[in-house]
């Protein structure tokens, strides 16, 4: 009985998408990586500190040069805990795009952005777009000034930048749709 069930599953046709992109999300602990990914993938789960790496998917229907196409996003949600750094960097190679997240309310998370971008430069494919995401836009306390962010973006014009609240579905959707379009254009 169980064999038959598993056979049926084995023979089920694999879903086909027009495009598949693998997006790795990194950043310090508690900057909102999991909350952002869970929000976008409509995952109704309690938010807990990530151990190692998790992944989630969501399929978007996007207009690509006038035709509707299915775009599957594989989102790798990495832990911000330093003890997982080597596991995290092993996900850089082969990523279609890489997101570095920092919290506008955490100076420490902002100061670790250059190191993370350097690690990405060492391990990721040169063509993979890099996206800097500032979370906690909904909170009044700012540990990072706009002037600093502007200076960093001027120094690295290839970086895409988004400021958002991780729990906002509108923000998360705008971010990942934009990234999907950037990947399609790359
Ligand atoms: N107000 C507000 N809270 C946020 C935001 N992003 C995350 N949080 C909260 O911050 C806490 C940490 O969020 P997580 O998504 O677990 O952070 P993480 O980056 O995945 O952390 P690790 O898995 O430990 O690396 C949770 O309580 C979230 O609800 C945001 O943009 N605004
Ligand atoms: Mg997490």
C-alpha cells in the first residue's frame, strides 16, 4: 500500500516553470530575514532564530516582454549566527541573486554589510545581482543615517537598494518582483 503511494508520488509530473531563480538571503541575527521570506511566501509560522539554512519557494506570474511567465523563486534563508558563516558562504556560489539585509535599528548589522559583500565577491558568480535591504523602516529609532547609506550606494553603484518593513506583504512583494525582473534582465 505504502509502496503504491510512493510510486504514485514518484510518477507525478514535476511542476515546470518558465524561469527558476535561487536567491540567498544573508545578514546579521534578528535583522528580519526569516520574517521577510515568510511574509513573501505567505508562510504562517512562528518566527524563530534560524539554525543553519532553510528554504522556501514562491511562484510569481510576471509579464516578461509582453508574455505572462511563471517564475519560481527559491529563497535560501540563512542564519545570522557567526557559527554558521561557513555553511552560509557555501550557498553563494550558484545563487542567481544575493540579498544582504541589515536593520536600520542596528548599527552592528550595518557595520557587517561590507564584510558580507566581500564574502559574496569571493564566492558568488560575478554576474549575480546584489541587493542591499534595510529592514525596520517602520520603527522610529535609526542607528544608521541616510547620509551613510547614500555614501555606500554611491561607492557601489551596482548595488540595488530597498528599504522596507519585513512584515509588509506589499514591501516584500515589490522587493522580490523587482529582483525577479533584475534576474531576468541579467
Ligand atoms: N518592527 C519590525 N520588526 C521586525 C522587522 N523585521 C524583523 N522584525 C522582528 O525582528 C525579530 C527577528 O526577526 P527574524 O526574521 O527572526 O530575524 P533573522 O534575520 O531571520 O534572524 P536569524 O534567523 O537569527 O539570523 C522578529 O521578532 C521579527 O518579527 C521589521 O522590519 N520591523
Ligand atoms: Mg532567521
